[in-house]
C-alpha cells in the first residue's frame, strides 16, 4: 500500500449494495468544483451514477477498514478501452476525504490489475482540474478532446515504466 495513504484504507470490488454510497459520492464530488457546478445542475442527467460497471466487476471502492463499520470514501470504474490498455471511466472521492490517498490507492490497484492482464497502457479522459493528480500518479497528457461537458484531457500511463 502507498505509504501516503490514510492508514486503514483498503480497496475491494464494488457490490450492488454499494450503489447508494457511490451515487452520493459521485454527486458530491461532481458538484464540489465550483467551476463545474452550474453546468452540471443545468444538466442533471450528468449527476446520476448508474453503476453499470458494478455487476461486471469493473468498479472498485476505497473504504475505511474499521472494526466498527466500513465507510466507502471513493471509487473507480475501469472499461476495456483500447487494444493497448483499459480506460479509467470514473474516479471519484468524497470531497471531505480528499488528499488522504484514496484516489492514489484506487489507481495503484487498477495499474496492478492492468499489468497482470498484460496491458501496456492505462488511459483516462480527465477533467482539466484533475491534471495535477493524474500527473502525480504518472499519467502524461496526450491530447485535448471534446466531451459532452466541454474540453477534456486525454492522458496515458505507460505501464512498463511505473
């Protein structure tokens, strides 16, 4: 585990009963960026997390490992992506739990799984506000792309180097 992660954080595969917690995190995290909030509120369909990757085992959760009760603090969903590697579809952390290692821990698990499967790259189309995080975990910008919500960044992580 990353020594920068909050003690007691673990990653597991999401299950159907996690969906309400993931929906709450998705909405709160999406609206936490003041620059995006008005646009998202005008398009409420973008604030609904359906959890399509859960049943397929493609969604991971970061949670506290407490003897009293676990608490989900973030999640990520991975899609098959391109020939040379999978795509991070979702990466969201509860705004009150950011900067404690949950997103980094999720990416580390995704990287390990992608390497084990023999992939060469990991891809993500990210919000420009998240560029510093993605760079910190090894992604490099490849291109700017248009998304339904505006400009996005196409980033790639070389799995042979990290």
